[in-house]
C-alpha cells in the first residue's frame, strides 16, 4: 500500500506481488462483465453475501420517496464512537450499474461504519437496463440532498457528510460531486471514489494487463455502457465520463483508491492527478497487490480486510478533521 497527497502523486502506478489468497478465490468467484445473462450475473454475485457478518451497533431500513419511486436505504450505526462520530457517508455500491444489492455490500458497510465511527447510508439505486442513466445518478444525488436536509434530526453534523462509492458507484461519486458544485448544491466534506470508473479503460495499460481474471473483465465495460445509456446518448459528457470534465477545481476533498490488478487502475490514477492539478485536497491510496472489488472480499483475503479497514480509518480521520 502507498498513500500520497496532492503534492506527490506518482506519474504512474503498477500492479505487483498479487495477493495469493484473493488470486485463488477469484478462480471460482463471480465475474462481472461476463458473457452470461445479467440475471445470472446478479445471482452469482450473491457469493459476496457472507454467512457470518461482522458486528455492528444497529441497522435501520429506510424507504425514501425519490424521483423515480421508492429508494431503499440501509443505514449502519457503529457500536461505539470513532473518529467519524457525528459524520455520515452516503455510499453508492459498484456492479457496473447492472449488478449489486444491499445484501452483497452489507459486510463492507458494517466494517466501514464500525472502523470509521460514521453512520453509513447504503443506497439501493435502480439498476440498468431496467432503468437507464441518469436514473442512478439522480437517485444518489437525491439521497445526498435528503441527508443534508435531515442531518440535524439524524444526529449528523451537516458539515461532515461524505459521498463514496466503488467502481460504478465511484463513477457516480465523481459525477454527483461535480453536479453539486456546478449547481451550487450542498457542500460535501469528502468524496470517496474507490477504484472508480472515470473513463472507459480500453486503451489504457491497465485495461490490457487486466483484461480478464481480476473479477471484472475489461470488455465488460461495453456491456455496462450498452445497458446504462439510451441509444444516441453522448457517453463522453462530464456526468457520464468525469475524467473529461473541463474544470475539476472547487471540488470536495477526495479520498481516492486504486488497485494494481484492476482494469480501472489507470483511469482512477489519472483522475487523482487531475484533481491534484486543479488544486483540490486529495489523499490518494494505491494497493498494488489487490484487484478490483476489494471491499467485498474481506472474508477471503486478509489483505483485502486490512485495506478495507484502512480506507475506513482514513474516512473517519477526514470526517473528524472536517
């Protein structure tokens, strides 16, 4: 693991010393972006539902009246105060916009809440292709704005609300942060994109090196985009491909994570560089030995568990400083 600030982000990052535990598990684990039907991929991703779950203070189930109907939200309350006490994280899960459920991310959110000390609001946004862009982004933004409006009655400091997500959720973390800035919306204390899809990775070194075998297949991005966007939609626009944003200044402080054995490694790294160049406060973390999807793999790899706990610790510290 390496942690960087805006002043010392390297020119490139690599993958090396692959974690043998997770490499062995991935041989039989689910594949995102495979040639199987989407309903099969969704069912196979239930492999991420752990039978034994880590402890948590309590869980609350919300149903918010969103712009496209009900948005289920699962809230995780830590069992004890931590550095992020009084703060909150709105979390948008990964899955290429086509896969992912509250249950599949339950273990990860328990760990993040318990270690950070913050409340965690896991959003069950509507998936593609049944619902296409911008449904997912709009629902994530709705929950963020709702939490700011209801912060005080939920025991949250509105100055200490973060937005985070992994992969597709990392993409939406970036796009919603940009949209809130552009519209003069509530000011996030932190954006936390984990191995985010900031652009399509086909012509990157990471996309070629990790074309298959690292949980997500590079070619799977074609499926994600095809299912997410209505025909004729400009996929290069900022709120779909945030790496193309002409101006990244004035954004919330960022905690951005990439992994060495991930097809999205280079596009995430490029976004970190652009955030830093635009004058933003950023903590950039790179795990050279790990693949995409680490926060869901904590049961299968000690290094994934350690990385998830480290991300949660950094989140708590940033919320404490906010």
